[in-house]
C-alpha cells in the first residue's frame, strides 16, 4: 500500500470537511449557501492540484468505489483509501468542534452541519434520490475530465466547480452529502438523529457512485 497516497487522502478529506464546517458554522450568516458551496468546491479543487498526483484526489468513498466500478481504480486498495478518508474527515470534525466550542457565550452542537432528511424539510425519498443522482453525475464527470481524451490540466477545475454546483442544488434538501466520509464526520459529533440517519448518506452516495462509474465505463472508456 502506498502510504503517501493514504496520507494525501487523509489530508484532502480533512480539508474537505474543514471547508464544510468552517463555512457552515462560522460564515453562513454572511456567505449563505453560495458561500458554503464555493468553499467546498474551491477547497477540493486546490487539494486535487496539491496532492492529486499522489493519490488521485478522491477524498470520498463514493468516488473511490465509483472508480472501482468504472475500472479506473484497484478494488484491493479501496478499503485503505476509505479508512483514510473517514479518519481525515473525523479529525477535521473534532478540530472544528474544539474551535467552535471556544465561542463567547457557549456553543450549541445541534446537528453540527450534518446531513439529514425529514422533519420540516424534504422526505427520506427526496434525500435518497438527490444523493444517488448527483453522486452518479459527479463520478461520471470525474471519469470524463480525467480520461485520455479530455483537455489536459483542467480536471481539478471541472471537479471543483461541479462540486460547488452539486451543493447549491442539494444543501436545501439534505445539507448535501455526496460523500459518506463527510457525513460520518459530522454525525459522530452531533450524535442523535444525524447518526441514526447516517445509513442513507452511505448507501445512496455509494449506489450513485457505482452507477456513475458504470455509466462512465460504458460511454467514456468504451472505444468501440
């Protein structure tokens, strides 16, 4: 196993979750949904440029498994990648919990920017569908922009901007996951309902990622 690659996945996922929490906990009253979406997209774009050449810049179990389905990544390396991603996300959540706890007047954990469905928002079915569809499209785009026929040097830009667009669409529905490691990281701090609903934010993005990988394999990598 390439330990440099695992370290890159840990750091990249740490930065991704940090971009979610930093924007959602501290900047949301001013920046709003657009600010959160841009924070995530720009952070992922930067990390792909920084360490993508080391690990491929997945930072997301759904991306890893989608690329396995698309035959772009070895299945034998996927478990270690996913573990590194989850640990990186949880580490970021702990750091930002400590930071937020230093707020004057106290800090209410609440749902800690977790992914959730139901309540006064959208239904479980709505959350499931949007997670499957948007994650599938995300993986399909990743396969397209990293393929041999794509213009060189622009993959990180396309991926980052796509992730921003996905968050603009999905934040109002379920706070936008498309990434099981990101959902796990915030749920383990919030506990309660976010942790009980975590299953959806693993099953739906992974299903979408696998479908996107299979579609990319058929349409992008099929040279017949």
